């Protein structure tokens, strides 16, 4: 891991932890139990004690951030990484934390917050960004069960060119899914739930397809 990566990890980790300062400044105005999860219809369906919500949530997100980037940088150090994708992933949890944390605090204070709007916006942005950068992963690093975008699959990669094809198609699916999710904001809440289910199903369908494209060499 290079020095610049350590610096970037320090900055993004600081962004996640900095949300605690905002929560601490609003602590006295928050209820003893805070809503931390909502259904697709904007109705609360999950709660946490105030201290856990204010200080625990950033800690959980920080742990997820370190786990994700640790795996990403490990793959990069072993020649199996995707540098462009890593630059996107390193900001994923910090941005998500800031948005979710601010929304949670404002809702707890009784301020009007359109939970569905923020949730769909975050999920859509995730799909669009990841889908856009996924095809930039180097397919040349695919070997011994490692795909060109840095994760392991339970079969041997025999056709690196197939990895590029798989990442491109999966990227298109994710971008289209993100756009579809945004469109559902104009429709009833159930449309967002259906769209999310369709996107997840499409991604799952790509798994056996990817096996065919990457698990065997191209026939001559």
C-alpha cells in the first residue's frame, strides 16, 4: 500500500468519524430512542438507543470502510486490483455515512425528511458509479480464480477476455438499474421496491452467465 493510499484512508476515516461531532452537538435535542431504519413507505421499522445511534453508527460504518478497503488494497498489492474502482470505493462509505447520519439526526429532531428520496438517491448513485467504473477493471489480472476487478470466484479463470465482457455487461445492468431507481421516485413507493428487486435479480442472473464467460477458454 502506497503512502498516498494511507493518507486517503486517513482522510476518509476522519470524514466518517467527524459525523460524531455533529451528533454530539445535537445530543441534548435528540430522543432517548432514535429511528435508524425505515420501510419503503417511509414508515419507521427499526430503532436504537440514542448513544448507539450517535456514536455507534459511525463506528460500524468505519469498520465496514476499513474491511472493504483492506480487501481492495490487498488485491491491488497482489496484482489483482482495479485502481480506478478503488478510488470510487474509498469514498463510498464516507459519503453514505454523512448522508445517512444527517438524515437520521434531522428526523429524530422532528424535521421533515423525505427518507425515500434520500434512500433511492444513495442506492441509485451507488449502482451508477460502480457500474460506470466496473468495466475499467484490468481484465489482464484475471487468473487462478481472481477476476479482473479484484474479487475471488470459486472457479478457475481461463478466459481473461471473458472477464472484460462480464464486467461491461454487469456495468450496464448496474447503471440502468440506478437510472430505473431514480425514475421510480415519480411513482408510488411500491415501484421502488419492485425496481430494486429487479436490479438485484438481474445481478444474480449475471453470476452463472459470468461463469460461462470466464470459466473456460474461448474455443478456437
